[in-house]
C-alpha cells in the first residue's frame, strides 16, 4: 500500500496530502466508493452536509474505521450523519450563508435551499460570525481543526483579523486551468494549507456545456502523460502533490479510485510543474452562480 505524505497544519496537526472527494457522488454509489478508498489506503475523506450523501459516507466509515457517538446544529448533524464523536477538520463551505431549508425548496440530491424559480436562497449572516461560532466548536472538542472553503484573499484577511484560532485550510477549486498561484502564495504566507477540489476539472459537472474545454482531453496534458507513462488524471493529481496542494478527486468507480491513488511512485520535474502552470486561463468550472 502506498504511503501518502502528510502536510503539517499551522496548529501542529497534519492532513493527508491526498483524499477522496464525494461531491456529486450519488446515493447508492458513495458508500462503496468510500469503503473502496479506505481499503486502497485513503485516510482523507472530503464530505459536506449539502452534498446530501453524508449518511452513506458515515455508514462506510462506521464499517471501516469509526466509532458512533454524537455532538452543535450543523456540526452535530454532520457528526450524526457520519456517526463520529468529532471531526479532524470542519470548514465554512462558502463565504456566504444560506437560508434554513424549512423556508425554501429542497431539490432531489441537493441540500442547498432553492426558491420556486430554482435560485439558491442566501441569508445575511456574516461569515465572520460563523467563524467565531466555529472556534467555540474547537474549544468544545467537536472538531480538532477548522478552516474555510472558496474564500479569496480579502475574505481570509477578515477572518484572520478577528480570529483567536486561525484557519488551517482553504479549500478551493484548483487544477491547471485555474492554478490559484497567487492565492496559494498568500495562504502559505499565513500558514494556511490549500486543498484543491475538482482537480480533474470536474468533467461530470451537471452544468457543463458541450463547447467547454475538457482538461483531461488537453493535447499538451496527454503528451506529458505519455512521457511519464501515466494517465492525464494521474499527471494533474501529481501536479498538485508536487506543489504542496492537497488533492481530493471524486470517483465512485473502484478502478479509478485505485488509479487516482497510484501517483506516489513518480514525481514531475520542476520544469514540468512550471509547464503545467502555464495552462492557467482562470478557468473556473464550479462558480457559485446558480
């Protein structure tokens, strides 16, 4: 079994440099995917209540590695779904809040609140207030570490200005078409680790248009894959590891979960990492525009 390196967080704890993403993993698929991932050697499972599949993730965790026991509203609900007593890391998912679901429509397979016209319903709660509440969760032992997701530099600065516990992670969309170099540099200057979601370019995103580019079909990427005798997916995943970015590719197919994991027997040269950096076109596949 491959040994996944850990990245040290600013609170002294560590995060595996590779994990399994579960966004868009459908009911009936994600439980087995998590079980397969754990068997393969994954020890970092990314999940969120709004994905609508945490109970299945929790079922897999319970069977493989976890104890049952519970815990403060959304965090308690996540702990209940996962069957855990605490989390290693808990994130603010977006730098904006949503209305409670009982006041909005829930769409099948999603826990975001929508109105009758299909638009997400936001609330006016400030994420700074949310951060202070998260700090209390750390003090109560409900989560060891806390962080953010989809935050830009200014939003992070606001959190850092008022925090007594610093964010350890900022999870953002990150791949060669959106390499996030400036944000990575800023986060590193503050001791914050970047986790990259959709590292394969989210080819199965429901809102994809036929004319949009497919990262894994990029001819330049395919040339690199031939050079290293790896798949295009393995190249872009290793790209993140070599940059010190935590990667969390999503898959429910056991063979692909295994293939994604088989990236610790090679490294990209510094020149090839720099070459992949040039693919950047500020190409965001997962904007919060719905």
